C-alpha cells in the first residue's frame, strides 16, 4: 500500500511554508523551552515540598514532565535542522544541550539512530521498532528504552544525583519527584504518542514508505499530548518541518486531499 501521490506544486508549497519562517522563531521557541525547564527545576528542587498543598505536587510533577518532553522534542527538531535553519552549528548545539539536560543522551548517537528510523521505519533496521516477536506496548517500550540506555548515562545520573544530594544538600524527595521521575514519565509519553500509536501496524497493513499514521486530535490537545508528535505521518513526509508547524501542514494536507477527491469526483 502506498501513499497517494501529491502534485509537485503541493510539495513545493509545503517546502516554502516550512523554510520561509525566519530561523529566529525556532531558536526562540527552543530557548524558551530550555529556560522554562531549567527555571522550573531549580525552583522545584529548592522549595520545601512539605509546605506545598498536597494537590499541587502531582500538578508540579506533570508540569515538569511536560517540559522534559519539550526538551526532547527540541533536540528532535535539531536533528532535523529546524531549530536554527541558517546556522547548523547553533542548531546542533541547542540539540546537544537539550538532550543532555533531558537524560544525558549522546546527541550524535541519537542523531544517527533517528535517521535510521526515518530511512527504515517499522523494519528490522529501525532502532525504534519492536523486536519482531513481542509486539505489545509494554515489551516494545522496554526494547525501545534498552536500545537507547547506556551505562555511561547511569553513571552520570548517579554522580549528579549524589552531588546534588550531598554537596548541594538538596532534598532527596525533591530530587526523586522533580528530577528523577519526570524524564521517565516523559519517555513513556514520547514512546506512546511518537512511536507506539503512530507506528503500530494497522489492520489494513502499513502505508509505505513511511509506515506511520497520524493521531487525529484537536490542535490544543495534540499540543498537550506530545507537542504535536501525533501528526506523525506529516512529520515523516516533511521531517524538516518544526513541531509547532505540524498542525498547519496537517490542515493543508487535509485540504489538498479534499480538493483531489472533489476533482476526481
């Protein structure tokens, strides 16, 4: 099964739409997410959680998880060159900073694996795909995480955690709730909306060449769910499009589909 052919003019329109945005927009949004995550983390680690209303703690945890997801999405966009289109060095520097803050991931390794995912989606060569035997979400997630986790990460987390705990005298509870748990929850969020739902095989079979599908949600809920990562068909068709541009690409694609159907009818 193959995707419907789109006219050259349509593809050029999407290309122009994505690239006409000045680099400053992507850079400002990336720096805003990084700043919000860092400022929020510093504040949450410094407060006395025992003086917080009990209902506020899960909200703060969800907030920090959402910002952590934003860090990874920022690094992901940098891998596609859409954080700072006019300056690749700045673009990849932002990506390295974001993915290091997120979970001490090596940026270059993620970059290589992510492009393997785009070149060979839903295949044995796809590092984000399940192991071909256990296709359930749980085992797929474990396989997914084992492919990206390293002993260097674990060592780095251990050193930073103990430094923060014993040298900076930060609260153990604060560190666990607001620094350790958010990236774990974020990884589940990213996996579910960015890998499992879009790349699980539909009953009708995969649509080649991208082997993905879009999770249709209203724009606001799509943003809250995972920074529009659910617009995954559009992302694979136009990987250079920034996350915040995907809703418009989705709407343009729907309008083009309706136009083609009307002309065909």
